[in-house]
């Protein structure tokens, strides 16, 4: 009889508890509230890093790479040492102006060679060896020893000798009828400078070497 009473008490308690829980849920539903629930979490997939790019040249929009510089022209080698020794290697300014300019440049007398051979220089051929063009442009207005008519063969201006040393140099500026306006004889000096006037008629130079305008 005692065992039955205990079992009955237990059943009543369970029913009471179940009713309380149901009453609480109904009360929350009536007031618009819900019990918090655990949020489901999912792990985000990991992404592998993008491969690093090696830095390259940055060009502005529409720009292009500069062209490679053109190598300086050079003639073929001399066939033997004997021809090089006697100066017969390569062509002359008349036969090959580039070849002759290159040989003269190697010898250190390109400017003088241009002045003394300017009537034989092929200017069109020099376009193939442009490293010699600046010297050629300077040499085109130069003069050598001789008698030069002012205004036709030589322009008025100040001229200077091209050599490193001048010895036994005579120059003369003369007017009509051979009248000497100014002259000088230089025994030895490094440079000689003379101003030719537009009123001069003839400029004469002997033993002075070559001259170029300097002003």
C-alpha cells in the first residue's frame, strides 16, 4: 500500500512539472517573446592567397618603349699591319667618306682632314656614320693656307687655328689693289686668332695650318 502511494505522488509531480513548462511557453507566445536558441555557426571556407606578381616596367598610357640606340659605325679591319703602317688601309674621302673619317678620327686629326678634303667629302655617305657629322659641320666653314676672297670664299668673322702648336705662321688682310690692311708673322705659339672684316678683300695665310670660325 505504501509503494502505491509513492508511485502516485511521483506521477502527480511529473504532470505538474509538465504543465508548468507548457504554461510558460504559452505565456511567452502570448506576449510575443521567444526563448533564445543557440545560433548555428558554419565555418567559412579559407581561400589560398593570390600568387605575387613580379614588378615590371610601368609605362604611361599610350607610351612606347624608347628605341635602342644605334651603334656607332666602324669600317672593316685592315687586311694586314703593313697597309695600316703606310696609311693605305681603307678608302679616301672620295671613295668612302665614312671609312676615311673613321681612320682620321682614330689618328686624332678628323677636323683637319675634313677641312683639307671637304671638296671630296660625300655628305650623303656620312649619314651612314652620323658620329662624324658634328665635326663635318664645323669643318665646312673652315679654311687652310692660301688666298681667300672675303665674302665669296671665306665669310667675315673671327677665325682661329686648329693645331696644338703654330710655327712660322704668316697672315695678311688686304684691300683693293693689294693694299695691306693688317698682317703678322708668328714665330711660335699655341693658337692664332684673326678677325676678318667685311671690308677686307683678300685674306692670306701661309704656314698657319687650318682655321675655323669661332665668332
